[in-house]
């Protein structure tokens, strides 16, 4: 996620704290809530357009179009240029695990 912006880094820095405080089930519920905020309400997926429309809700309003495209592409495992709720949760979980492994190595 290099170059995505300060807000994304801050968001990712909070994931381990959120996971520790909420536990696994609570974290999944929060991820589901975040997905609901960012998704296209008609398509029920996160698209570049819905991310752009709703990015300010997560402090990401300053991201460029190519950065938003990159974020969606990173988690898009089925090639539909959108994130299903499962793809979104897997992507966020991968970020959390990477951060946890990094912090454990310090």
C-alpha cells in the first residue's frame, strides 16, 4: 500500500488495537460496518466510484483516482474490479496480520 497516503497508514496502525480490544468476532463486525459505509448501495460491492464517494468517511478524501484504483485492485481476487464483503475483510485481515508480524519482529 505504498504511496496510498497518511490516512490509510493511520487507519492500518489502528487495526491491531481494534482487533485486540474487540476480539476476532468484534473485528469482523467492525469490518462489516466499514464495508457497509464504503460500498455502492445498489451493487453491494466496493467500487472505485463508491470508494471515491465515501472515502471522506475514513479520512481518505485526498487520495488520487489511481490510488483508489490500486486499493480496489489489491483486494480484487475475482477480477470484477470491485470488492465483495469477503474480499474486503480478507484484505483488511491480511493487513492486520502483516502489521502484527512486523510489530512482533521489533
